[in-house]
């Protein structure tokens, strides 16, 4: 994750569903535009995402994981994966 921001693919892995499924839920919640599949004005207002760019210049969206995960919990989704954070070695 990038300072609390991550892809829908990574969030989907946590819940055992596809990024497409997560995207549909974001659209139903009003956080994603159904036509362009980009963040909606509501998501912009709530600062729920950041844009990132790969070396080829292609832009993609990273979503604020805490808010997406919280919303998924409210919708009845349950994580199926255990996330283990690496600890620094001394």
C-alpha cells in the first residue's frame, strides 16, 4: 500500500473478490462514475483516491484503503485473507 492508498485489485484480494466486483460496489455507493469508471465528484470531494503514474505515463487510481474497507464492511463483506505486515529487521 502507498500511504494507505491501494488498488482495487489489492482490496479485492483481501476480500476474496475481483477488482471488478469492488468497482461495482464503489459505483453503487456513488464513489465511481458508471460510464468512465473513474472517481465520482463525491469521491473527489471526500478525497478518497489519488492518481498515480507509471513510467509509461499511464495514470491509474489508488483508493484510500481504510475508507473502502470500512464501506465494504458496512455492505456485509468480510475479509478472507490475512494480511501480514513485514517488520523491519534489526
